[in-house]
C-alpha cells in the first residue's frame, strides 16, 4: 500500500529528473575506463538519452523512460540506434 506522500514524490518533476540523472549516471560510472558517453540527437529531434562507446565500434544506446517501461521506446529511438549502429539497446527506468 502506497502513501499519498509516496505518490506525490513520484509525480514531482524534481524527483523524476533526479531519477533520470541516476539512470544515466550509473552506466557511465560502471563503464570501462576510456569509454565515451554522450547524448545523441538528430536534426529531426529523435534522440538517444545515453550513447556509450565502450570501445571503438562497440556502442550501447539507452533510453530513460518515466515511469519505467511506459511507454516503450518509440520508433525514433530505434531508427536513431540503427543510424549510429548501436550494438546494444536498453530502456532504463
């Protein structure tokens, strides 16, 4: 059973931004030394929240969703992953 305070916190924009930052920061910290991290956005507005180059030619793309899993990553995420030739794709929450 969730409290009203818990529900308000989940709806808070500050809480959502902090959670998104946490979801992006952790894979960066866990990546091997020498990895490069960036946000990738096309001129059309499609984006990848986190694009990690773990080593040359090995790209990992992550989409941060709020709330987790809803809605699933859209066509823009998948087409952008295809464009950058990401080897792994993940939706994090």
